[in-house]
C-alpha cells in the first residue's frame, strides 16, 4: 500500500478511471452482441438498426480514449462486413 499522499490519490483516480472505462467497454460489447444476435436470427432489418447503434457506441468510446482508433476501426469493419454478408 502506498504511503505517500500523491500515490494514494493516484490509486483512487486510477480506480475511478478504470471503472469508467469498464462501463464504456461493457456498453460497446452489449451493442455488438445485439448485432450478432440479429445476424444469427437472420433478421437483416434489426441487424442494420443495431449496427448503427453499435458503430455510434464504438465511436463514442474512441472519442473518450477507451479504444485506440485502429481498434475501433477494426471492430466497426468486422461487424459491418458481417451484416453486409447476410443474404
């Protein structure tokens, strides 16, 4: 455990930021799972609607610094390709 006051403060700040990042990542995962569920169900309309939501969540997470821009781009590309591949 840290003894220096500034180190104690950094620990608290890091815990707060980690909780925020975890919540944002969780929201992204949830929206991506909704897209995957629509794809497996074969519902193209629902997949396209949930794709828009997922892309916006991924972009929001990127703008807040949770994801690197290349990671976000990769995620968007993969789910978009999956939706477009539907019959």
